[in-house]
């Protein structure tokens, strides 16, 4: 199938029946490199050819050989990248395949002048031979089954490349250049429309005539080949006629001769008919050649019009670019004017900033003077602060001494009260012993009186005593012996208990002394905390008074951290106070001392765990606050222009941090002392419970004087019956120590 390029005709015209009946036509000649943009080749159903003005469509699989075509003008160099030392045998194979495809499939024989020399291509990469090879490739590409795709891809190339490709295809398929058309037919159109109409009309008619010429040439070639074959057959028949007649029978030879004569006549008639047809075709060919010459003249005229149209188009492009350039220059001018206004505004702002800078410089000078004055005041303040700290230390020492003397005085008062009670008890016991002694004396004086009245009984007094002892019942004797042994044991136990009580009393006094010392230290810490809170409140008030001048992110963060730490410290103090109150409010166990002690120990352990967790959190918060303050604190002293109040605040914050560290160390010491105190308190509570039990047993005795044996019996019953003692003890109010 031959390549065709069909377009709808301009101004609604359709191709003539003669053009459509003439069969396919070759591509239109494009002798001018200034053809308008957007031309593409298209194959329509009618078989006509023309030019259509449309936008090129994108392609993806166009042969690489087409993309390597370059214009042959003086401004372009031939492309040698395709034939960088190719193999000559491969080139011959490619050339043979192209020629066979063109002759067998396309029925378009290739002339000798269009066959390239592969030897020159392989040795020297001759541009002319390469151009011939590319012409054959292009001819096969636009005549194959996918010719429409290849044509569309050709139209996506640059205009110069498109013109070169079209000229190469035209040179391959045509022999002569078509004639130009007469412009008188198009006198009714304006100049611009007439130019494009001439281009489309010339391309359409030129393609039809070229296609008809090609068809006639192919018919002539077929007729010449048929004539040659007939001439060969005629020569063969004549040779057979000239042969001797003795080779066969006369009848068979006559028949063959008649047959050959009839065939010869037919062939002569056919030859005559073909000769007459050839003459007719030659006449038609001459007529077509004249038409082609006319079309060439018209093509030249149209080419000049196309060049003029291209020049006008280039001029329009230049004018469009000039207008765009003018618009850009106007925009640039507008932006320059706007920048000029901004520059004036900036100059005004610079003047204002210079004035403000001068004011700031004056303010800086004043602040420097104030800073120098504040330096001397700071030295005096530091000396006074050291004096205040020394006085505070002395005051704390005096307070500790006062607390110590108060505690000693309190202990002495308690000892005095206990000694007074012991004295009263001893006096009561002395009175009871006196009464018992008097009773014993009376009992001893009775036998002596009887002896004096009856002297005979004096010699037998030991016997009488033995007899009285024997008269006593055995149970009474056992009871007396048991009471004597128990009396000795109770005396020893009382001495041991008294020693143990004295030791516990010493421990209790030490624990009370440590507790009072801790309370004093806690009170002093509370005073320091209240002073620190007052200082912090003063700092906050001063910061609020200063407003946005000195308040920044660092001070806000420090205030927030300080408030959090103070809150945590206050919570820890409250927890310690609650724990101390809870310990002070504990009473001695009444019903089950062991279980009560275990519960108290468990609660103390739980409180200790909570307190340690709180202390750990507080320590972590304080460390984090130190890190934040060290990070945010400037490495060097503030600049001369900085306000002195901010520097003073930072100095106070650093002093507060040092004081907090000292408080933490004191708190650790007090915590260890508190743990020791709790242990001593637990042991003291146990000892106190035992002492109270013993005292309750003593208080159960009747108020009137009793004998020594009765007191010992009551003590024994009290030891044997602890439940009764506990019941009596629970009914009595306990003294708080």
C-alpha cells in the first residue's frame, strides 16, 4: 500500500473525481524550508492527498533512524553518529532488505541513482551515501502498514527537520519538480487567506498528478516487461520453426505450425494493441508533463507566497515578543517605583531608629552610671548580708541553746514530779511497814509477857515453838515457803526492772532531746522558708511592676520552677508535721501490745516509704531546676545596657539556690535523726507499756496500809492475771508522756 497524505480541502472544497480515480499519490513536495507550522500528513478514505493544519501529537516509538535526520543546509553538519564504523555486511543486508521490500511489497522499484554505496559508508561514513540510505528507510517507513504513525512522528520534529525529511521523500518518489499553479483562480480571497489556500491547493493537485505519473510509469514498465517476454517467446518459436522437419511426423508438425501461427497472430495483435496504447499513454504523459510544468510554476509562486507568509509570521512573532518585552519592562518599572517608595519608607524608619538609638545610648550611659553606683551599694549590701547571716547563725545557735535548756528544764520538772511521787509512795510504804513492824513487835511481846508470868515455860519455849509449827497445817507451811521464795524472786526482778527502767528512761530522755532538737531545726527551717517565700513574693512583685521590660522567658520559667519547688517543699513539710502529730498522738497499747506495735511499725514504714518517694521527687525537681537555671543563666555578667534589677534578681535566685542546698543537707541529717528517733520511740513505747502495766497493778492495791505479805500477794496475783490488769487499765485514763 502506497503512502498517502490526505487532508480536508480548504474552504469546503472536495477533491476532483479525476484526482481520486488516479489512485494514490506521493507526499507533497516541500521545496521551501519556510513552510508554516503545524502541517501533518493524514490518510483519508478517499485516497486523496493534501495538507492539514493541526497540532502535532506526541509519539513514543518512532524509529531512531528518522530522529537522526538533519538538514543539509550550510548551517547544519551531517550526522555521523549513526555510522560510527559499521559493519559493511550488515549494511548490505539492510540495503538488500530495503530494496526487496520496496520492489516486492510496495511495488516501487528503486533506481540506481538512489542506491547508496555501503563501502563508502563503512569506510568513510560518507554523508551523501548516508542520506541515500536514510531516504530508502524513510520511503519504506511512510509506505508500510504503520505509515500513519510514522508520519505523525515526523510531524512532531522541528520544522527544519520536517522540511528535510519531506524533501528526501519527495526526491525518492518523484523525478521532476511539479509546476506552480496560476494565482488567478483565487482572486476573491484576501491576501493572508489566499496564501494558505494556494499552499493547500498546490499540495493537493501536485500529489494527484505525481501519483498519476507514478501509475503510468509503473504501467509502462509492466508493458515493457511483457513486450520483452513476448519477444523472447516469439524468438523461441521462430527458432523452433527454423528447425528441420524430420524430427516428427508431417501432420503433427503442421498442427504445431498452425497453432504457432495462430498464437503469433494473436501476439502480433496484442503487440499492436499495446503499441497503440503506449502511444496513447505517451500522449497522455506528455500532456501530464505539461501540467506538471504548469504546476511547478504555480508551486514557485506559492513558495514565494509561503516565504512571504513565513516572513510575516516571523515579524508577528517579533512584534509579539516586543509587546511581551514591553509588558515586562512596564512591570519592572512598576516594581522599581514600588521599591523606591519602600526605600523612602526605609529611610524614614532608619532616621527614626537612629533617633531611638541615640536615646538608647543616653539611657545606656545613665544605666552604666547607675550600675557603677550599684556596684558600691552591692559591696555594702554583701557585707550587710554576711553580717545578717552571721547574726542569723548566732540567733539559731542561741535558739538551739534555749530549746536545749527548756528541754532540760522540762526533764528536770518531770524528774522532780516522779521523785515527788516516789517519795509519797515511799512514805506510804514506810507507814505501812511501821504498822506491820508494830504488829510484829506486839506479836513478839505477847510470848515474852507470858514467859515472864510463868517462868517454867521459858525452858520449854523452843519446844512450844516447834509444837506450834507442827500444829500449823501443811498447806499453810507450803504457802509460807512459797511466799518467801517468791518474795526473794520478786526482789531480784524488781531490782532488774528498776535498772532497765532507768536505762529506758535515759533512752527516752535522749529521744526527747533529739526530737526537740529536730522540732527546733524544723521551726528554724520554717522561718527560713517563710523568709524565702517573702523574698520570692517581693521579687515577683518587682517583676510585675517592671512589666514587659525585664520579664522574659527565663524569669517566667524560673518563677514557675520556684513555685513548683516551694509547693513540693510545703507538701513535704506538711507530711512531716502530720507524721509527727500522728506519732505524738499515739497511746500505749491496752489490749494487744504486740499487734499494736506491729501496726505502728507498718504504718511508720509506709509513711517512711511515702516520705522517701516524696523526697526523691523533690530532689529530682530541684536538680532539674538547677540544670535549667544553669542552662539559662548567662555565662558572663550582663551587658552594660541591661537593667540592674534583673541582675539583682538573678543574684538573689542564686543565693536562694545555695540556701535550698543547705536546707536539703539539713533535711537529710534530720531525716536520719528522725529515723533513729522513731526507733527509740518504738522501744520507749514498749517499755512504757510495761511500766504502765506495773503501775496499774500497784494502783489496784487498796488505799489503806497493808502488810508486806499482802502487797506481795497482790503483786503475784497481778502477774498471774494480766487480763484483769488490762481490763482495769483500760478503765482508767492513761497519762500522756
